[in-house]
């Protein structure tokens, strides 16, 4: 079984959400060996999405547990998979 890199777009509840605090919550929620990086992407009107890249096994359900864990955080409105690629 291989690994896949999954890019998630995490939308905060509002522009007032502390992004640094949300990044820390994500880092504490996601397993250390799964989290690759977190970047910011301005959306508009002060809203900034977090682009979270994770690496997971290619098995059934691969990124779903991580997606659900991030979506369950208080300041998160939505989590969307924007890209997925198999790693060689």
C-alpha cells in the first residue's frame, strides 16, 4: 500500500478567528507524522482559509478521520479536499 498527499481547505467560522490559535489546534489534533504543512490563503473580506497538507496511507477511508477531526474543531466552518495525489 502506498501513500497519498491530500490538500484540505479549512474555512474558519469568521474573519475574527485567531488563525495562529487554529493552526495550533490543528497541529494538536492531527498526528505529527501525518501533517506536512499549513499555509494561509486569503479569500476576501478579511477571511483567510488554511491550506492543510497531510500524508496518509492509500487505504480505504485514508484522509476521512483527519478531515472529521479538523471539522470537529470549534472555529472551523468547513473542510474540503481540494487535491489528492499518490506519492511514489
